[in-house]
RNA sequence: GGCCUGAUGGCGGAGUGGUUACGCAGCGGACUGCAAAUCCGUGCACCCGAGUUCGAUUCUCGGUCAGGCCUCCA
C-alpha cells in the first residue's frame, strides 16, 4: 500500500516517502484566535486530520508528529483586546478554547504540538538574528526585512518570479524595501500594542516567521508534509520557505535539502458562489452549525468532496451528509446482533485514502461494506461489520451507538416519552388493534419521530435533529 | 495584467482512451395490517470547437464560463 500525495511544488502526485518512517512530520497552518472559527476554517483542519489519522495508521500512532500553530499575535487580536479593554491573552485564550472545542466536535484529533506565537518568541528572535548575520535579512527604519534576492528559489512554490511580482504589485511598496517583494520579519509595535524585546529593537514578529521558527523548534528541517489552504501558497508559504531555508540551510540552492518535502493545499469552501471569508461577512460559524447538525455529519460533508476541490457549502450538503450517515448507521443498527470480526479497515478503503486522500472514493467503499452487511451470509456480515467499523474509525466516523445516532440529540425526557409510546404501539399491534397503533403513530409523527416496525418490535428515529 | 484551479446525470461527487462509480432524489417490483426501512430492477452524464486515435467524457490545442491567488484570509 503506497501513499501518494499531490505536491504543490511538483504540481503532481508523488509517492510519499518520509525522511524517517519512525518519525513522520507534518505542519499545518492553524488559526489566528480572535473570533469563532467558520466552517471554511474547518476544512483544512478536518482534511489534514484525515491525513494525520491515515499516517498514524500507516506508520504507527507514536511515529507521527503533527504540529499546528496558534497565531496569538495579530492586529485583529489587538483590536479586539482594545475594544474589550483586556489583555490580548484574554481574547486568545477564549477563542483558542472555543476553537479546540469546535474542532473536537468535528472529530479532529488534537495535533501533537499546538505552539503559540507568544511562546515561541525566543526562537523567532533567534531565527531573525541568524538571517541578519548571514545577510538574508536587513534592518531598515526599525524593521527587519527578509531579502528575497538572497534565496535563489524564491517563487518556485507559487510559480511566479520576482519580476512577476513587480508587474503585479497592487499595493504601494514601502520605501525602505530593497526589493518590492521583501517582507517584514520584525516590526516596531504601535503605541499600546504588545511589545517584545529583541536585538533589533522592541517590537513584534511579522506574519510568516512564527511558522518557520515553530517548524525548526518542534519538528526540525526538513519536514515531510506542510499543509494549509491554497490561499496561503503565496505569499505565506513562499515567504516561509524562503526564510526557513536561508535560516536553516544557509541559502538554499540545488544541494540544500528541502524545507518541506510535500506541500499540500486544500481547496476553498464557498458560500453561494463567493469565497467564505470573515472580511466578506458571509460566514457560517462552526459553533452555530454544531447546534443544528451532528458534528459527524458536518465532518462527513467536509470530506464528501476531495480536499483539493472547491466545496460549495449549502444546507443541502449537510442534509445529504446526514442521509449518508443514516444509511450506514441504519445498516449497523440492523446488524446489532452480528458480532464484528476483525478490526482492520478494508483494503479498498485504504487504497482510496492512499490515493491522495480520496475520501469520496473511500466513503463509497463504506457504502459497499454497508451493503455487504445488509445482504451477506453470516460470515460475510461479521467481516463486513468489522471492516466497516474499523474503516469508519480510521476517518472518525460511525463510532456512535446507532440508536444514539438516530435519537438525533433527543434528551432523556423526550426519549423516555417516545420509548413509552413505542412500547404501547408494539402492544397494540400485537393485539392487532390497528386503530390504536395508527393513533400512536400519529402522536409519534407529531413528535417528529419516524417508527420502523419489525417482526419483534420497532425502532425509531428523529426525522429532524432535536 | 501575471499565476493557478475547475467545468461529469435532477442534486452532491469519484473515475476512466473502449464494460457499474457511489450517495441522495425518481420510477417499477418484492416485503409490510398501514408506513418506514431493507432488498431486487431501472431511467438520467461527461461545457463548446478542432486535433491525435480504430475509438475520447478521459490526451493535445483553442474558446467559453466559473472560482482562487497576486493585500489580512483556510
């Protein structure tokens, strides 16, 4: 079973070969914690969580290190803190906690490391110092800037040249820049903003440097996989690689090892044709969505298309995801008396995931297993159940009790009331009292409950989530 | 202006140089007191034009349309 991943740098799918299979490393750009995360923010989290889980399966849970940063130094954080009149840590702690809680509902495992910019400041300052010493960075008007001309391969990841960038410049270039593409590593803080001491003067780090410093500190170069949304390819990842290479491998060039051996970028989620963006205001917050739909259904919706494809976020996507899970949980519910055999994901399921994380194809395999579970012989059903549960577990699906899934979040009071009605209806049917049975069904329908009779009793499901 | 994606049936969404994706919805049947579920069967597709080929939805070129990046953004 060979894992292949689409590498943005190579613009092609490549067989995945880790530097050290005992220590597979992955870094994914994480959140800036100044607000609740929207479902678009969750797409890379869930996509790379799926990859994290696959890598753990392939290389062993203890042999995969996954770091995702938390940006807790940022203008928007400063603004929010000023509005509320509190230190930035109040803001960042609040929204980091909310973020982690929301992502947990979506079934995302916590990364191995979740470094915060404020806790990485020494490494950031150290890295900038090395860049200045080697001539890859220069000081100007209180800033420290990265000299893009110091890195021979600058532009290789995003496929543009320094000339392209001058031609395409839409923004006024700061006069202290030696080259228009040069970017800030360290800048003075404005009055009232948080400030950190450094050999280059008091100030704060630029946008890109924290990732490079964290990668060096938490994982070490080169890392195997670097992930993020495809809007980060340029400038963020381009700049990150340039500074990281110059700091870590003294200038890059042909002979230098890579910064990251595989660059992975997820496609965007859009809302009604537009990109979902906090600045456009057309966002669906995870925190709101999880009140209306099971986290597992949202997760399924996010993984129902390939991670590199654009995904249009609509109510229909969520209801179709619920229907898909109803299908699989239904099969499991009807197979409650079948003892699962084995706990290994199916070959076809793994092959689909190993093909650049083809989750739609992997999900199709879950349906195939569901069908085997419904229609197979005794031994086939036992095997199918084992494979279905193990495959689902690998991707973070199907681990609930099917009855609980179909209860759709109904509370204990409602559940007890429904169970009572069901029991009375079963008794009425046993007595062939069809009038009473139909009357009770009507009561249940009014409660949004669908009854499914079977020879010995009945099961039920909540048609809409509670 | 530069760079980069994508265009598949009613909807979502894989994939392939020549035979079934899959899910949801639809239709027919079995089963059922009724219903639901389930099972069996079934219809519906590859943006346009040219080229390569025995054969293209799949490869090449051109076009159209849509989206993203070039500025904070997943």
